């Protein structure tokens, strides 16, 4: 009988890439500190990436739930 460890994912858990996890962590921390989620421009400044890249990541995260 195998036991689930913290490293194993269940079929219903979302599977995020490390970069997606960084975005989610930033969004969470930003929201906790400022009481509102970051704008795409805030993500662009923090991650030093282009506006289309930020927008695509936001769409991807929304799609993944």
C-alpha cells in the first residue's frame, strides 16, 4: 500500500510550473499587503517582462483555476 507524500500530486490538484507558482505567490503577497490584486503593469515591473507575456500568463492562470 503506498502512502501519499507531500511531493505527490493527486489527480485533482492543479499542476503549476515553477514560474506559474512565482506569479501566484507574488499575486498572493501583493494582495495581502495592499488589499487588492496587482495590475498587469505591476506584474510586468516585478518580473521584468513584456505586457503580452504578462497577459498570456494571467490568461493561463485563469484557465488553470
